[in-house]
């Protein structure tokens, strides 16, 4: 057993988010990008053809949680019905992000 457990403020997480509601056409991606950059996160955000917004966020656990909390509200013009949060497999996204970017709709 490790006598010194990892400090939660330094634990890095990668999370996948799917946001539903009125989240397209309201600046959601732009605002999420700004919020993620302020928090020092890396990853991406994009619109989905089904009307949802999808994102992957990577960084300190506290910052990822802060972005998830923000995603549940979104910008002032949005109406968020739900935020599904999932884990991203280790190695699948680790170390591949340079910053936080908006991607093309899929």
C-alpha cells in the first residue's frame, strides 16, 4: 500500500462529454473552448449531427470537474437538458492534445 496517495489536485483525468438540449447555434462550442483554456485543459469540442455537443477534456481532476460543472449550465443562450460523462480509455487520448480546440461537426 502506498503511504502517500496521489494528491487529487495533481491527478490528471480525461473525460468524454455529450451535452444535449439547445446547445447548437448559441455559441456553446466557443464558450466551452474559452472556459477550458482558462482552466488549463486540453482536448476538443464539436457539434454532432444529432444536435448534441461532444467534447473530450484532459487535465487536472479539479479542472475537468469544473468544466463538467460549467457544461451543465452552458452559455446564457443554451438550455442544457443533460451531460453524459464517460471515461476515455488510458492511452486512447493521453498526450495527444496540444491545446483545446473546436472541431468540425460529425
